[in-house]
C-alpha cells in the first residue's frame, strides 16, 4: 500500500501565493532517465554479450545479418530516447539549456548515432553485399575497406555509449 502512495503522490506546486496539486506517476526527469538507461543498458548488453555470442555460435554471414538488424533497432530506440531526454532538458532548463552538460551529451550522442546509422551502416551494408558476391581474391582487397568502415562504426557505437554513461552520471 505504501508503494501505491509513493507512485501516486501529490506533489505541491507553488505558483505565486496559491498552492496547486496534481497527480504524477512518473516525472519527465524520471521517464527520461529510465528511457536513457534502457537504451544504454541495451546497447552495452548487445555489444558485450549478444554480439560475441552470435559470432561464436552462428556462421559469420548469419551473425552479421542479425547484428545489423539489432543495431538498426537499437539506433531507432536511441533516437526516441534521445528525443525524450532532450524534451526533459528543455523543460527543466529552458533558456539555460545550452549551458548544461546534459544538453551537449544529448546532442553529441544524437549526432554520433545519426552519422553511424544513416551514413556508416549503409556503406558497411554495400561493402558486405559486394564481398558476398565476388571471388576470394577480390575479397582480400575489399576486406581492408570493410574493416575500416566496420571499425569506425564500432568506435562510434562505443563512444556514444560512453557519452551516455556520462549523461546518466550527470543526471
């Protein structure tokens, strides 16, 4: 019963001399923190647990296809979570928005996520398609290009996750 009282608490809001009360289940700050934790936790989980497991248990082509699909889904979840976080920062900081570290973390993560998902991933996909269609001698030449783009994408993914940890610490 005490848990229900905490969830459906009536925070007092002082506006001028009048006190208003409203029912609040989860504040925008709590919702934002929950969304960002969900996305970042999921990102770390897939990067550190699922991807290595997929590549150990499946052939490389199948594992790569699954990883690509998972990363695409995680990118869209990340975009939604970053929008929620941005709305929360705008509501709470209004005109001082640009001066907060959290705003710049959100902008950085969003920029990295969009570049990685809409610029780097398509290049990786095209190179993978070429690699699967050509002979082994061409694969060895193209493999260096694929490795570069794949490494860049991995670095951007990890960088976004690290910035997300800083964001959560800042909250």
